[in-house]
C-alpha cells in the first residue's frame, strides 16, 4: 500500500501545479485586464465625487488659513485683508470653476465663483435663482461694493458720524439678504440714513444708484431663463483639470516653478496646512501604517489559526464554549476603551509600568540595528496587542467553521478509516484545505494597509496615515483629502481584484471565463 | 506543544521589554515639553500654528520684544530700546535703533540692517506663503540705513498706531546668506514691493526665490533653519518630536542676565502625545518635564491630589490672557432693549460656572481688558451679579410678561406676539461650554425664558457669527501682552468683515476706539481704555464670564521655572537644572 500512496501523492501535486498555471492563463488574464480597464472610469467617478463633496462642504479653507494666525493678533486694514484673501484663493485655485462643464440653466453665471466672499456668493446665488438675470445682478453687486467703500472712505465729522455707522450696518445687512421685502426695507433705511447729514450727498447718490440697480434686477427679471437648460463650458481652466493634469507644460522645460504637474504626473500638490508636498507627508505616515498593519495581520493569523483549529477539534467541549464566550467578550470591547485602560494601568507608575505610553521610540540613525529594533519593538508591543485582539474572534470563528466543514468531508473519514493518527489527519489532510477561506479574507485587509486605525494612532501618538487623513479632513486640506481618498480607492479596488483572483486560483469551481 | 512554545516565547519577550523599559531614565539637562499635536513648519516667517512660534522664538531673535515676566519691552538684537518719533506732517512713525555689535550669525558674520530689511521683505513680498501675516506688515513702509553707522537703522511706519512698536520690533531677523544665497531679493526694495506688488508677483526672479523659500527644506531640514538665537534646529521626527540643541559658543552667552538671553538647557525636546490620558501617564512616569494646557478636571482630580506628582512637579496656575463670554445679537428685536440684555446678565451665574465647570481654576472678568494690564484695566466696574429677582423686574420693565399663561414670557414685537425663546449656540464637542449654557438655561427657565442649547460644527458656528445669524453664542477671545487694539471686535466698521458679530458700537465708542489706536502715550491711552470698558459694560453686548487659569506642571528637576500670563505661560529655555540632582 505505502509505495502506491506516495506515487499518487506526488502525482497529485504535479497535476495541481499544472492546474494552477492553467488557471491563471488566458481566461483569467483577460478577466484581470478587463477589471483593470474598469478601474479607470471607477477612479474617475470617485475623484469627481470627492471633488464635488469637498467643495460643497461648509467652510472655506482660504478663510480658515487666514484666520488661524489672527486669533491672537489684531485685525488690520480691511482692504489689505481682503486682498490677501483674494490672492490666497487664487493661489489655491479656489476661484476657478470646479469642472470642465456644468449642467445649469441660462440664468446661472460663470463669473460668480470669482466673488471672493462666501456670504456674498450665497446671496448673489439666491438672487440669480430668483430673478435669473446675472448681468443686472452683477451690476447691482458692483454698485453695492462702490457704496460700501465710499461709506468707509468718507471722512468722519461730528455731523455725519452717527449716520455713517447706521449706513455701514445697513449695507452689511444688504450684503447678506436677498428677499425683496427685507431689501426694500433696507433701502428705505439707507435713504433715510443718508439724508441725516448734509455732507453725505455723494453717498446718497450712490444709494440711489444701488437701488436703481436693484429695481432693474426686478424689472428686467428673466425668470424663464431658470428653466432653459444650459451646458456651461469652462474649458481646461478649472479646479479638477488643475488637480488631475496640472498647469505645467507637458513638453519641454517648465520655466514657472509655481505651476503644478497634476495627480497623474505624480504631483499631488502642496498641503494647505503644512505647506509640504502631499507626497512627503503621506510617505512619512505610509511606512509606519504599513509596518503596523502587516505586523497586526501576522499576529492575528498566528494566534487565530491555531486557536480556531483547537476549537474545531474540541467542538462542543467546555473549552470550546468557554473560549467562544471569551472571544466574543473581547470582540465587543471597544478599542478606544481597552487602549485607554491599557495606558492607564500598564504604562503608569501608579500601577504597573511595563510599556511606554506613546510614540515610536528615540532611536536615531546612528544607533545600532539591535537598539533600533529593540526600541521599536518596546514601543510597538502594546499598540500591536490592542490593534489585533478584536480580530481574534472573527478570524478564529472563520477558521473553526472551515475546519469543521473539512473535517466532515469524505476524505477525512477515509483517512481516519485508514487508521491515521488524529494529529496527522488534522495537520496533513484537513489543515491545508481549511485554510482556503481564510486566505481570501486576507485581501479585504488591503485598504486597511493604507487607512490605518485613527483611534489606535491617536491613543499611542503613532504618526500614521489614519491620523494624517483625519487631520486633513478637519483642516479642510483639499489636496491631502483628495490624495488619500484616491489611494484608498485604488487599494480597495486592487484588494477586491486580488481577492477575486485568489478565489479562482484556490477554488476550481469558480471560473471567470465566458461559458 | 505549540502552545507551550508560544507561551515561553511570549513570556520571554515580555520580560525583555520590562528590562528594556527599566533601563531608560537618566538625568539630563534636557527639557521635554508635551505638545498635543505636531506643528506645521519651522519656516520663521511662513508658519501659522502657535507652537511653531514658540520653537522659532528659541532659534531666532527679533529687535525687541515683551518680557513676559514684566510685560515691558526689552531690547533683544537692538542695543537699547528704539527711539520713537512721530512726524505729524508726513504722518510717519519711526523707530531708530542700533544692533548689538556682538550679534553674529552662525558663520561668524555680524547681523546687519541688510538682514533686517531682507526679513521684512519676507513678510511683505508676493508669491511667498505669507498671506496671513502680510496685512500686518502693510504698516512698515520703509527701512532707513546709515552709511556712517553700519549697525544703525530706522524702521518707518506709515501711521501712528499703538501696535507699531510691537510690529516694528517683533518680527524675527533671518540670515540672508542661508535663505537667499543667490541674493535674488536684492532686486526688489521695500518701496517697490509697496508700489509694484502685482508686477513683482509676475517676476521670474521673485517666483524662483519664493518657490525655493516656500519649499520643504526651509520648513524642516536641519541646516536650513538657522537663526541667531541660542538654539539650533536638530531634528524633527514627524508627528513625534522636535529637538532643538543649544549652540556651542553662542555669541549671546554673556548676556544671560537678560531675560531673552536665558538659555540653560542643552536640549529642548517637544514631544507630541495626542491622547490626554497617555500624556498624563507619561507625566507621572517622569517622561515629560513640562505639560501645559492640562484639562481642569485632570489637573484637579489626578494631579493636585497625588502626593507622588506633587513631590516631582510644581503645579502652576497662572492667569491667562483669554476670556470667555456669551455674545448677544444686539440687533435681534428680542435683545434690542438694553434692559433685556442686563436681565440676561443677571441670569448668568458666573461664580457657579467657574466653580462647577472650571473647577475654580479661573477668575471672573468684568470686561474686555485683562486685569493684568494694570492701568488700562478698570477695576471700578462691578460685574452684573446673579440676581433672578432683579432680572424679573428688568424684563417686566422692558414689557415682557407671560400674557397667555403658558409659562414663557412674551411681548408684542412689530405687531407680532413673540414668546421669549433663545437659541444659544456653541461649538460642538466643547462640553464645558455646553454645561455652562445649561446652567444659564436653568436660570432663564425660572423667569420664563426658554433657552435652546444647540451645538454647531466649528466652521458653521463661525460662519453664522460672521453672518450675524445667531441669537446668543458662547465665544472666547485670546489677547496678547501688546496694547489691545479694540477695533477688530468692537468698532462698527468691523461689523461687516471684522469680528464685531454682536453689532456693538456707536459714534462715541468708535471715536474712543480710534483714539485708543493712535494714542502712543501710555497714561492717556489707559484713561481711554478705562472709559471704553465702562461703555462696553453699560451696553451689555457680551456677558463676560471668566478668564481661565492655565494649568502647567513643571518638573522639580529644574529651578527658575517661573510661570507667567503670556502664552504658553513658561519659558523652557530659562530652566536651570537643580543643584541637588
């Protein structure tokens, strides 16, 4: 019997190899190619959606950037601040249309986005919606601006100062209102206020001019324009194009160093917050997140697989049910709580001080390999345990389930019937087959490789990608958000593809060729 | 068998870690300061986050600055405080000083007025990422040098302004030879930048310089962050720490009896720990020497109660320059009557808020001027006391009664029966603000006012204030040791585009503010400040709550660790290693 068994075994392996290579040959290859081609429109749509969502979110990054440092300082000249704001918006490209074209109606304007103040843009947008005649509205806005500046520029004296304050306040309200009732009342106020002092003739004239401009909006309203659809073509001078392709020359040497090259040429832009190239910010976080994620996956598998097998073998025993309960308890304990508790009890001199509560260590380039390794291991030990414990339940249940399925199969019964020792049955015959589902789960970990764990990174001050992404969202750092989203999208797509391929390679019943 | 082995390996690894962890602590002349987050960059003029400013102040020097211990100006790179002159005909304010002859860059070259001019250009020129700072430097219109005295210079400001002195001396002087080796900025004078801004913006030389200056290496590479101060940039491990190293044979060593030349530790380490619990744990484990901005709750419950902590750390609570307030929309018909606003002030139990929510770590404020600004602060103003009865009377006088018996007071406003409901907004996530608002809500309920406490996401919260789209909100302001310029918050010109969200002001207060802004004489200006505080108090645009105290723990390894009111509240460079260590 024995020689025969060896023969069949080796024969089987040979055949297995052949089958494996046959399987990734033509049909699968074509399938992969097709999938990769589908990546392109998918990524395009994802990038576009991200773009639209970012621009629609409340808040204005340029405003945030300017006011961040002024919280301590004092406001200065209004004009100087406004100029700074306009320049910053221009520099960041926020004054450009979002996309190549937009489906709008004829009433919409293409120059509205250039108005630097967000509140004003919103007010004008409402007016456009209501009356549908942008040229008149633009003229009105221009008049209103002129009025505002002439009020600010008017020299104050004892006779006009009260009137000027009232005028300014009223004008400020005009800037943010669009309802006809409110505006009419405000214009009446303005006229009264400008008549309060004798030397405000100039302002009075401007108030009247503004009111005429406003009544023109109403009298020359073209509401029908709202219902006439229009495709508004903005050309390549738009935010999306600027981000994807960049403005630098494609051929020849670019002489202007301030122009970007765009996402597809590997230029991910400059972070709004740190002003560093996005590429280096991400690179700083990427290696840490990758290292931790890979280690976590390794730990999870090393612990869960033997655990799952041992549970399957002792199915129904007190060990099985007790362990299952314990695993489900760990599974339901939230990471942030366990993490905080661990820091509180295991890093503090008040209790037991085994682990450091933060960071990745102080090893420098000059230190020897063993010091560096030891330092890193010392600092990573606790975060790694915290990061992996929650998956033990899931993975070991999977392993237990697939092991039980395999153990119920005919060939296992045959092996047992042959009188093979249980140890051999499990490790030689059942183990490899039961691993298959677990391997395919692996692909779903791909996006986590780049995503990292925000909570874990926050608790232990690990400067990984999760933290970087979170900060980018909070700070409205558009280039960072876009790049992160794109890489997460790419990895997710690749992850699914790999998992599909693994299915095909592992399980002969799945085929991607056309029948 | 497998599990046995795993167990053994695990136990051994754990033991190794414990041993490794134990052999760590050493007494070094290094100060480790806790930071909650990584800073943005160390470019001395482009940075934006406050932390970066603190680190840069250890590496770079200005001409003169405020000594936080005395709140007085002191010369730094200048030999003495500048001579201030005002030319009323041309409306120019000038500051003339001489640079110290000892002052040197790291390459041994003296610091010259040319470096000062170059530095000012960094704040004014186009293409450079200086948009937030640029408006402040509109003030500086020119710098005059003197051929007969190569160290003398005059900074010219284009108007009489109380902050001119702090702007003219407060910027950092940076070495041209490091930041502009090609001398590209030589092509543009300060006058050119003032007048031909748009033209220079398109200039290829300007673009070349600015792209280089804005680039990553000048933000975070050693060898490219170089100033004349006592510390040199050593290392930045992103997201973890920034290390500054004391320079050997620093030129300013002999002046170390002056505050701004104190630099005793060999290294300053700024260690980021994001999580508060982890940071506190690290502090207790003596892995940190300084922790500031500690949450009041943790400070009181965890640190002040622990003998171990008190043995190793001093727990300091200097007052801060900040104050918090409830803002009231004065143009909202409900709040137009000053009696209503006074009634609301009487309904605010400030003592309770400080005691319950601030753990007693704060002081009540009576107006926008910090009590530490002696002279300017008006101590004759008594804040509105918590008095429900008085508030009822005031509301009744203003015509608010519960006419329909539904428990909420009401009034006819513009012909419409209006119930007194207040929407009170605060920034979402700030629980102490929410709790303070709830204390206010409870008091209001007793007089028949219904308060709805609404959290708003930060950017929406700010946007609504800008649009004056709020009824009441919980806000805070942070001051600086320089003279206060009330214009941003209190002038009517700041209603549209500034920070006067509550519509405060009239001709009289505007005049006061303008006078304050241009009054250079301290005595006269202080009188104006005192008048101004009375005007604010009477109009009740804000209900002033409190000025929180800072919470700073400093290791007893060091002496000379005095804390002060100016942020961050301590100066790690002044720390001296204790003798008994």
